């Protein structure tokens, strides 16, 4: 039984949808490869300890402040 032929939603190329194909079912193998992590993704996981400490302090203050 042949595999179904699909059209890529990104580039419009036709491809066979195989059972072990990684990625999305409506994208061809070249378009469904993982994208490179850009500057935005790197800044979130950069490990800025001062920023994380400030976030923890702000969240703790909001959660445990005393209402008078």
C-alpha cells in the first residue's frame, strides 16, 4: 500500500507521509526540522542569577505580603 501524498503547508512541495516521519504531518521533512535557537531563546536560558533572584523576591513579596 503506497503512502499518502501530502502538500507541505510551508513550501508547497509534495511529499509522502510515512509512519516514522519526524515533525509535523502537514510539513515536508526539510521544513519540519527543528529550528535553530535564536537570540530570544538563548536569553531565556542564559542563567542570569541576578535577574532570577529579583524575580523570586518579587513573587515571594506578592504571595506573602501582609494585608493591613
